[in-house]
C-alpha cells in the first residue's frame, strides 16, 4: 500500500514537472480599462495550463495590479499615463455635447472634433513605449527571458512594435486596430453591406446610409494613418531602424483572436488567421453574496433588473439620474444599480445602489429579467450568454453599434442619451421589454446559438495561442493581400492595362477600317 502511494506521488510529480516543461513563456502588452478585464481572463486561463505569463505595465497604471498569482510584471517608469480621470473627462464632455446636438453635428463631433483628443491619448501611449525602449536593463531582461510570443491588444500600437523589436510571433486579443474595427485591416470589407463602427448602420443600408458609411470609412482610415505616422512610426524609425513600416507590421500578426462571433456580429468575409472567441470571458453563474441573494429573492415573482454603465461611467448628469431613478421607483421589480456619486433624489425603496456588482453571476440568476446596459462588448456578450434581454443606453465608442446588433435581432430596446429623459422614454422602454415575450425569447435563442459550438471560445483561443508557440508562428495562415499596394489589391493596374489594350485594339481596327474605306473610295472615284 505504501509502495503504491509512493508510486502515485512520484507519478503526480512527474506529470506536474512535465506540464511545467511544456509550458510556454508569454509576454503580454495589455491596455487599461475593460480591455484589461477580458485580457486578464485569458491570462488566468493560460497560467492554469502551465504557461509563464509576464506583462508590461506602466508605473502609473490605474487598472492593472502590480502583484498577481497568475502573472509576473515588468513595470515601466513614466511621468504620465492614461488614467480613469482622463477617460471619464472625455466621456463627460461627449455626454454633454450629445444631449444638445443635431445628428449631423454629433456625427462630425465624434468623428472629427475629438481627433485631437485621440491623438493626445496615443501620444501618452507613445511616451510609455519610448520609456520602455529607453530602459536598457528592462530591454535586456526581455531579451534574456526567451519569450515564445507577444500577446497584445492592438487598440494601442506598443505591443506591435515590441514584438518586432524582439523578433517574436505576434498574437492579438482584438476588436479594434487603433481607431477602426479590426476586420477592415485584413479582410475584404465591402462598404455596401459592412457597416463602419460609428455609422449606426446595419448590413441593410439605403443609398444615403451607404454614402455615410463610405465617408466614415475614409475619415477612420485617415485618422488611423495620421495616428500611426505621428506617433508610432516615429518610434519605429528610432528603435527599429528606417524602412520599417508600422502599418505593415500591424496587419502582419500571426493570429487575430477576435472578441466577437457571428451570433452577435453581422455576417461578413474573414481570413484564415482570424479565430472568433466572442463571449470567451462568460461562464456559468456562481452563488451570490448573501446580502445580494436576499435582495434578489425578495423580488418575488416580479424578478430583478440590473443596471450598469461599465468601467468608465459610474454616474450620469444629475437630472438624467433622477429621471432613471424615478422610472425605477414605478416598477414592481427590484433593481440593482451600479452607481457612484450623489444619491438620486427620486430613488425608490425597490432600488439598491452598489459600487460594484458580480455582473456575470447576477445575469445568470434565474430571477434576473432585464439588463440596462451601456453596450460595452463584455456586457453585451454576457447578456447573450445568459439570455437576458437588454435596454441599451449607449454613451460612446462602439456601444451604439453593439446594441444595434441586438436590436436588429429582436433582443434589445435602444435609447440615446438625448432622449432617455424625455416623455418617459426610459420607463416605456423597460415596460415594453418586460411585457413583450419576444425580447426574452429572441435573446434565449441567441444564447442557445452561442453555446452550440464544438469547442468553447476560451478553449479555442488557448489552443491557437499554443499552436503559434508550437510552430513558432502561423505564417501559412497569413494572406498576401495586405502586402499588396491598393492599386494591385483592387487590380487597378490590370484594369488599366486591359483598358489600354482594348483601346489600342479598337484604335487599330478603326484605323484599318478607315484605310480600307479610304482605298475603296479612291478606287471608286477613279472609275467614275
């Protein structure tokens, strides 16, 4: 018996040792806010599979902890950093502007007027990247660590440059590439039916909507080019040498782990090195803390409504907050509202204000009837996973477009910040979604579709990350399309050549016919 135990223990130690030997060494260049929330889910899963994870973070990071049981840190000392105060200030200005803006001025404000603010944000990231490369000891540590790949969110450009500097395979945890939706960088994207984020269009567009779609695409591409050239190309020239093109490096990643799926997204062309992991952060609900469980159970047959506006916005202007609180007070349901700031004057006894909530666990609770959300990708995916219909209150970035996709599928009611406090719109929207069974039925259908996959999204993401490590990249999956100049990609040069050849042929035929006609006319004239 003792011998069997010893053998069993030795076998367990051997398996653990083998697992440690097979583990990869991954360098992560993350970004802050909600993007870090889903990146951290991926890092925990990688750590659980025996991989060594190291992240590069700012000394002024406001969201990424320095100490963690599932990753190591390399901290870059900086003078300034993107913090919550900076982001919240931007969003507050946007909300203030949106409430009094006409549709056209709102469109121009978001697409053009805020460009200098976006440029400032990327300049701050550029300072962080320059400080990282300027720290000789830190860069020697990175080189000596023999990493297997770089995992990054390419919404900021630093991870792309770092991977090139260390000559490592590059994997994206991605939805956005600088300012645009990532598909547009590598996949065929006909603007006739693929809406640009911010356009408010679906995949069924009128002529006017297609015009708006093209204009917004041109604006977005121009912004991407200017940000790349002014911020990241200068860093490339300094640390990677002349002749290195930042935009080429950005689209040359080995693997794109896309944070959407086609239950949520409109159907569109894609590429071999794009892996869809929409909802990878979602999981079955766990038991609630006792005080929340008691509050939820006290709702009886009416159930519970959740409200959260995400990472950056914890409170709205006071007059809107009071309107929302007043609407909640008229409902028979209990409400759990993630809210910071002054207590609304119209708050009802049925509403519980919290600084933080276990959102996934509450959405998975059988008494949850409705989710009032701002439309961030994480919250939308969790609502789909748990089959909870949504009343959407988008504020900025991709939020309107995310909620529009749910609305088009019959699973959400969509409001805007400049109409939410008018004519009881908020109360009417909630009552409609609660009383009309089709909203819940449609969301439950989306939930079933999302879960009916041969492999869980997180497992798929982990498999492909390990695939890249095993094969030192995935060059065989990268198409050559994005290496071509635009005129070659669209065969403009070929069309010009064929047009010239056709013109030459027609000219030759015309000349010959003219000569023949002239000869015949002359002979006839001589006979006469």
